[in-house]
């Protein structure tokens, strides 16, 4: 087996695992026990989506995909902080 074939198999396996985790996180968002559980599931969903974006960048070899992953990470972080702050204080901007 060649190295490229092994890398493609590993990338495919990782992509399937992260896709399953993404679906489980989406299920957790739709069926939460409470609101903080939904925030945690949304944050984990963002991390799994970033992992899938990075895997797609490795698979295709395009560097622009990694910039998209960085932008998505920053947006996800800001969203998580804003939603958590809203839950704690009831207001995002003071």
C-alpha cells in the first residue's frame, strides 16, 4: 500500500468520525436538558465543524480552506462568549 492511499484512508475515517460527532451534537442541540447544555453542544459542534474543514483542506491541499477554518473558529468563539454572557447577565452589551 502506498503512503498516499494510507493517508486517504485515515482522512476518510477521521471525516466519518467527525461527521458522526457533528450529527450527535446537532441532536444534543435539538434535545437539550437545559440551556447551558445547549451552549456546550453548540460550542462542540463548532469545534467538530472546524475539524471537518481542516480535514477537507488537508485532503484537497488548498491553503485557503485553513483561513476559512480560522475565521469560523473566531466566529464560533465570539458566539459562544456572547451566548454565555447573555445567560449569565441577561444582557450582552453593558
